[in-house]
DNA sequence: TCAAAAGTGTTATCCTTACACCCATGT
DNA sequence: ACATGGGTGTAAGGATAACACTTTTGA
């Protein structure tokens, strides 16, 4: 066992990958590079003070997006990612929360940014349970069943069945919206994800893989997206990060819709409102909004002070198990 | 905004830093490099399949420790870490759980490993609240008070007071054992941490800094340790990771002591036992143990099946707020 | 007999979740 | 009138945390 620093400078480079999330029109969206289904990324340079500041500088300069909240997701350097064996890229992925408007303006001014916002459910249709079990589920289920049936022996088969049931909320299991990554990994293992079929010479069961909905992405970007969704779904329950995605003022229903968009499931309205107001996360602006039908709703504003107060204590959201 | 991969190979190297934790004799211990107060680290090489497998290979080869559980902590590449401006090291830190015995044997066989286990409370004495508020607190408090008093204006002073109170459980606030990193960061900011005084030309208030107990470490290794402690304290509450630190069979009190060692606070015995048995995390071995005084205790064994069952569902530990 | 640890039973409290219901506005 | 969304009250159920007490061994 040695101490620092024997790290010789090899053919190693570092890339920063940004998963930028906004919620618009009831849809959680991610910034992608057009036509490629890739997440934006940029090299980490010596000029950068730190990884995070590197990311911030680079994203804000190129997109003009106000990056409210930034958090590191994961770092990886799997050999399979690049073909070359003598070169290695370390990828450090970040999750950033923002609002969509910022980009559209910038984008209009200059066309060098071939970026666009896509609903994250384009990539993960099975993760949207707001309208009950999604359509994707029928083909997905048959894929899972095939995978279970293809197990080499009884024990494995039973394990697979159990695992699928728990992860996808089958039988008497309840749907847990946080298990995005685990679901993706199971599907990857079951080769229901096109990404799993790239780069190696294994047989391609086209019939199954093409039938499961959900757009693929380059490299393991969809895996990064899964990680980010999972992280965000977990985080909104105990940290006031939703507000980074909201406009300056909003109604409680808008806030609720935003949470629902992220969680991929509906929440109980009365309890939601109580919990939000109880915790004094928002304050009344005195104004009201007349939107689509119904009684005018009070407009609220996020109480920015809680960021200081509750950097510690935590917050709650009623996203129940049923 | 560009796509992949413009990452040119610069003077960048990657280092893997291992935070290896074991619990022995009621103390949570970390593996350190002797005389240096450094965490073991090694370069990431092209031969490694992935970051995690690189770490595993390297740790297991060099120490012979059985690495049960490994988890990525954080990646950073702050410029301040290395003096040179034309060279950059990316550090990827990992948390690994193990048992101490493994090393001591290996160590005896070969002296090339100048490593030793140190209690993590040597570095964070203020984090141990098992015997009530620790002694360190007296000098720590005066340090905090000084920092609060040194605020440039009333508002800042009040903010500082609030923040210190919340983080350190002063006034009517309760002690939250998970806020290890936040406490460290406050103390760093308040220059109560020797590490904060290195490398830049700012004045050194020796009187204060030398009086706060807790050994320093090289670079930002103590920060990594803080991150790891926080992560572990949070994790044991919802994932059955404690068992990675236990011997094959153990009594419930031993298990409780282990949890207490990690959490840095005592737990309610009857409730602890109930919760453990309720969740069927352990099974009776039929044997008993006669240790230091008292009625013989049943020996239990961790039910490894729950790792599969509960990779998802989660577990609970009664570490209360009071 | 006492100390130390192993256990069991029970209760008070809080939080979560759900149900039931009324209010205000536009079409 | 009714659809749509805003908003309040309250009760059932479960989980948590605490208290009181009995049992079994070794010194």
C-alpha cells in the first residue's frame, strides 16, 4: 500500500456530462443534443477551478441557462465505453436543475446550439404512472416474461420473477418510483434495452428489443438519465429542490403538477397542500391567477430563507406508496 | 454546445482514494497510512476494467481485506489540491466496508504495508455523542463563539449563530448525527480546522486552531472521511450494511454497539432488538455466548437472503432524534 | 446478593393517509 | 347547472419512542 501521488499521467481525459432538467407543461424535460439523443458534455480543462465550477461555467456560457442547483451524480470509466484500449475517458456526470425558458431565448439568437428539450418519459415511458400503468407496460411485460422463462434453471427463474415483480410493482407489490436505475439495469440485463446489444458480438433478439418503447441514447447516457431521475425522485422528498424548477410565482396546483411530473405518480391534493403550507415552504404573494376554469388560485412564492434554514433539517412531500 | 468527444488528453491523471471502514472493540476505524494521516490511494490504470473494479483489485491485492460493500463517495479535482497549475489529478473516492482482522494478519506477514487502523473519532472527536456531549465540545464551543463574534455585521452574526446552533445541537436544537460534513465545513470556514490554513497566505489564528481537538490529515482526506461517515450514518438506517462490519455470528448487543459506534449515539435497547427481529434481518444460530458478565446471549447470524429481498425495500434502525 | 446484560409487555404520541365535504369562478 | 379547481375538517391506522418490569447468569 502506497501513499500519494504515484499517479502517472497516462492517456486519460476527463469529460463532464450534464443532465439538465426542467419541468414544462407538466413534463420533466432534459436537454439533449439534437438528432443524437445524447446528453451535452464538455471536456474538463486545466483552467477550471474545480469540476463543479467547470461544469457551471461551461453550461452557463453555452446555454445561458440559470443553473440553480447542481449536484454530482456519478463518475465512471468503463472500458467498454470507448473502443480504444490505450485511451480512457473518465466521465463525471452532473445533475442540474433549471427552467426551460432560458434556453429557448438563447437558442433563437444563435443556432450553433443544436440542443433541444425532450421529455424524459420519451426515454423511459414505463416510468410514467400518472395515468395509471402506462401503455408501454404490455410489451414490457412480455419482455420480462420472456426473460424469466429464459432462465437456465428453476431457482434462477424464481429469483428473476421475484425481482421483476418487486421492481415493476407486479402481483401484490407496490410501485416504487425511486427504483428507476434498478429497473433499467434489470432491463439491460434482460436485453430489453438496445444499448445492451451494442459493441459486443452477442446475438440480437430483435423481436423483443425493438418492441419495448423508449428511445435509446448514445453510450450509457440513458443510464445517467436513469440515475438522475432516481436521484431527483428521492431528493424532492426531503430537500426543497422542486422550487428550482418553478417560476417565480406559482399556484399550489402547479407545484403539485411539477412534483407529480417528476415522481411519475399522482399525489393526494389536500395532503399535499397542507404539508407545503405547514412547513412554511411558500408564502402568499397576495395575487391570484385565473387560468383554465375553476376558482382563482392564490399565487405563492418560494420562501428562499428556507434554503438556509433547511440546508439541514429537511422537508417532506406526501408521495405515498399506494 | 458540443457533443462527445472533444476531450483532448491533457496532463490529467486519476487517483482512487479508499476509505476503508471496520468496527472493532466498539470503535469505528479507518485504514490509514502510517505517520502520514492519509487515506490509502492508488492510481487508476488503463488495465482496470472500471473504476470500482480497479479499486477492488488494488485494495484486495495489497491488503487482503475482504471488501464486502463498496460505494463511490465523490469525485473532485480542485486546483488547490496540487501546487502545479499544469497538472491535474482527479480524485475519485470510495467507501468500503470490511473487518479489521483481515489486515492484521496480512500486516504481520509483510511489513511493506505501513498501514494502521485508527478510530475515526481521533479525527472527529466532536462526532462521538455516545457518552453525552464529548469533552471536545468545550474548546469547540469557544471556537464557534469566536467565529460568531467575528462576523462583520449583525445579520451575519445572527446567521452564524443560527447555523452553528442547528448543526451542533445547541440551544433547543437536537443533535443530528448525519450532518458530519456540514459541521466540518462550518469549522473549515471558521478556520477551526488546520487544513483550512494550508497553502494560502492568510493569517493564522494559532490560538484557536491548535486548541480544537481532532487530528488533521493530508490534503482534503479529512473531508473525504467526513463525507464517508455522513454517508454511512445515513445508510445504516435504510440499508442492511451494518452486517458487512460484523463477524459471522454476533449477539444483538454487539450489533447494537456497532450501530452506536457508527451513529455516535446510543440507541434504545428494547426497541432496537424488536426492530431487528421484526424485520427478520437475523436468524438464531441456536448457540449462545458468555462474554463479560450477565446472562448468556443468543448468537445470531445475518440472513444473507435479505440482500436480494431488500436490495429494494429497505430496512430500518431506531436511531431517534432525542 | 448484586451487577450486568437479556428479554417482554404496554402505552402515549405523532405522522401518514384517506375520506368527506364545502367554496368560488367561468361556461 | 355543472365542471373545474381551491380549500378545510377530521378520523383511522401505523410507526416511533418511551417506560416499567422480569429473567438469567457470573462475581
